[in-house]
């Protein structure tokens, strides 16, 4: 029953050689800020996308070296930042910072290394 504004440093890790090689995203928490004592769903309904983007932008400004963030669809409602780059290819070449609202304190991910099926 809480909303946290979490920021992660993210990078691509090599998964294996299958099907020409594959990668998976890893994240290390760099900050976790208690934001609200309401349910995450209620918070998302109460706030607009623009309000949340503004909060995420301010939260990660120190990690993007003062440069404006570049949004990138992360597939889980996050907002990805690529310091010094406006090119999506930079996402795979350099470490990035991803801020998102979650219902838990920031934690390393993935908890277990994924395996090719």
C-alpha cells in the first residue's frame, strides 16, 4: 500500500548464442523514494501522464548529467533515459537510467538469470 518512485541503472546482458544471440535487461537500483501511501492503481488513476513524466524527469536529472531525458517504451510503464544520446541505438551501447513508479522499494532485476527455452 505505497507508491515508490524508483530509479534504476540499466544495461543489456548477453543471454547466449541461441538464434544468433540474445540479450536481456538488468537493473541496479540507484534510488528509491517513498512517494505516496495510496495504492499504485489509485495513484495512476489520480495523476495524469504529464504529471508523472514531470516527476520522473526531475527524479532522474542528476543521473542524466542535466541533459533532458529521452523517453523510450520499456514495455512496463517505465521512462528510459539515455544520457548524452537521443538515438535509440545508444540504449544498447551505454548504460541508461530508468525511472518508474512501483508498489515496492527498488530491487535488483532480474532476480534469476533468464534461460533460453
